[in-house]
C-alpha cells in the first residue's frame, strides 16, 4: 500500500467568527488573539485526492499542529463536504504541539478509514481567554491506496 499525504500551511486557516479575534498571518503560521473570553472555530480546507487510479483512497489520519499555551483545544471535526466523518470531543488539549505529530494530541487516526468524495475539511474548536492567543502552523491528512 502507498500512503499519500496532503497538507496546508497554517497561514491558510480560516476563523469562523473573525470579529472576535485579532488575526496575524505570518510566514510560520497564523496567530489569533481573542478579543473576549470565548470559544471559536478554526477551519482548514485540505487538498483532497478524491480519486487516484480510479479508486477513492481512504482517509486514515488527520493532523493539526498548534501552539495553545494560553488556549485549549476542545474538539476536532473531520468533514467530507457537509458530511461529518468523525469528531474528537472533550479533548482539553493545551501546550505547544507545533513541530511534529503526537498521537491524540495533534494527530488523530480515522477508524475505520473513510472515503472522501467531496473535499476534506478539518475544524477545530478552541477556547481562548481574553487577550490570549492560539497559533496554527500546519494541518494535513494521510490517505492510503487500496
């Protein structure tokens, strides 16, 4: 089997409520400083190989690298277009996890593997205290040939 990896840089992330944060895009990623004490969603559109050699390769793992020293990652959702593939909930993740994959901290196995038909989106819910920040450096996904 062959594994295909598709990633985007952290400066491609989109915030759901842009009015609630101060956004800074840099060559190393995107930093969001919260204007109030609330949770926000951050969305990563991942380039998606919906068909390779006439086969839909299954999604086997997703990644989101972040620095949440003063924030908390609460949930990660994986979608195929509008369809929810899976959600990782009640995570309560903190710390700097921006430089390499760590199982169930910034990388999550998709079990069972899922075919993606329309486009992969990874969404992250983060609670950020007022005037504190979260940084996203990259996000990606692994697909496997059949």
